[in-house]
C-alpha cells in the first residue's frame, strides 16, 4: 500500500507518522488573513521570466497532474531578491466539487483548485532533490483557480488531461505550451510566507508566493481534472492538504 495519500487511512492527518516533518511548525498550506497580514515592499518586484515550452511532458502520477519543464524559466524579486529560482515543474490540487480543492485559503475561503509552479534555487543547489530539503531551496508560486470564463491556456492542459486519465500515464504535448500566459504579466502582486512542501516528505524548504490574481476556469474545464484516475482506480479528487496553523510566522502582503 502507498505510504501516503488523501484517503481515510493514509491522509493528511496521519502523514506525520511516516513523515515526521509533517508535524512541524513551518508547514503549508495556511489560511491567509488578508486584513491582518502586514504589507511589505521588497526592493525588487516579483517577476516570472517564462517562455514557451516545446514538447512538454505531462503525467498523471496518481497524486496529481504534473508537467515537467526542460526549458530555462525563472522567477526572482520579492523575498527571493535577486536570486533566480528555476521552474522545475507545475501541478494542481483540486476538489470533488467547486466548494473546495485549493490548498491555501484566503479569509477562510476555499477555491476549486490551485496551481503550483515549483521553482528551485538552482545556482546554490544544482540538484533539485537537494534543494527540496534545504530551508532556502524552493519557491512555489501558488495561483488559485476560480470558477468563471473558460481559460484558453488551461484548455491545452485540460485536453492533455484527457490523454493521461489512467494512473501512471504520460503524454507529450505536440503544440508548444505558453508558460507565460499562466502567470500575471509584469509584476506579480502576492502574499508570501515561509512554509513547506504540502505533500510528504513535507520538507520545510519553501518560500511560498501566493498570487493575488487568480486564474479563471470554467466548470467544464474543472470536470477534466476530476475525470483523472488515482492510485486506487477511483477518481483523483480532493488531493489537497487542509490548512495548518501559522505558528510563529506571519504572512506579508505585497503589491
Ligand atoms: S507542493 O508544491 O508543496 N505541493 C510540492 C510538493 C512536493 C514536491 C514539490 C512541490 N516535490 C516532491 C517530489 C518528491 C520528492 C520531494 C523531495 O519533492 O514530488 O518525489 O521526494 O524531493
Ligand atoms: Zn502542490
């Protein structure tokens, strides 16, 4: 049996038994209280320097839908200052209906899904796995999905999801994927706090960046996420970790 998952016997509430870091005090996700977080102005604006990815490979690994990135795409500014972090992969978390599915919540409100663009401090840690365990190793840009208009950039991914409905299947996109259209143009307005991987081993290695701008996604598009099959032949849904205590941390609001 899998050592972790999102089911009753192996879900977030018991992860700490096999992955003790999950019981730490720098864990993610958290609720972001937009009214009480402190505003902060960093010296450099947060900017993603993304381009288009040819032959992007996507996988249904039974836990999520993940795209692995070969090209050089970086993010810097904000709490990362002038250190570029390189895009390694992106994936999503989602629910079984529109009322839940995001990992972060804003003012205690959940959204139907959340995109995670995972970057690593590649100049300091050439190996991603090493970065994933280092306190300044990773920075994840989280973008909440809200129900609304169908999103053309997400549609390319929804079409790719249909090719990897089976657990542990892969597909290579035959059209270049425009990574830049996933993220807000120019400077990104965001919340930031120090946190962790939201899945085991829950390393406390992530500078979290949660975009204030959301992506819109139609109900029809969300149905493609929920049609993916998970490890146990059941639909892959509710692959999110509920929020954890902020403990001795604060969230900064940055425009
Ligand atoms: S997330 O963005 O916090 N949901 C997140 C969670 C896990 C990973 C990246 C981002 N990556 C994991 C890999 C594992 C590996 C671990 C440590 O990093 O999926 O295979 O063991 O390197
Ligand atoms: Zn994630």
